[in-house]
C-alpha cells in the first residue's frame, strides 16, 4: 500500500483506512502500539510488537549464551592447566604446615 492521505479529527483521532487496517490485522477496539521513529508515527498491532520483542530477546539470549559458553570453556582450560602444575594450594598449605612443625 502506498501513501494515503488521512485526517485527524477534533478529538485527536486518526482515521486509518480500512485497507491499511486489514493489512496490519487491526480490529475495531483492539489495542495498538504507537512508536515514534525518526519523526514518524509507527502503528502496530500488539501481536506484531510482541513478536518483534521475542525476536530481539531470542537474539540477545543466543549472543549471551555464546559469551557464557566461551567464558566457561576458557575457565575449564585454565583449570585443567592449573591442575597439572606442581604447587597446588593444598600442597602449599601442607608443606607450610610441615615446615612449621620442623621449626617448633
């Protein structure tokens, strides 16, 4: 649908032509979401707005999950390297205790 001329009545109501309402699946009395985008008024059904939010949330969660997985992989690799090194903290504590016993 191309641009259509419409009017705003004395009560501030905007008349949305039937063809546009049908294309947007807007029903009489149904809620809509109005958004100002770059100086333009955007009218969407609540269902369309929710679908967009769900898509954005899914993308965010996928990115977040990838970041968490990368972090966990790095931490596991670091832990594996640390396990193979001599001088584990428990060993250091035990060695310190032995030295303290010898000195007493």
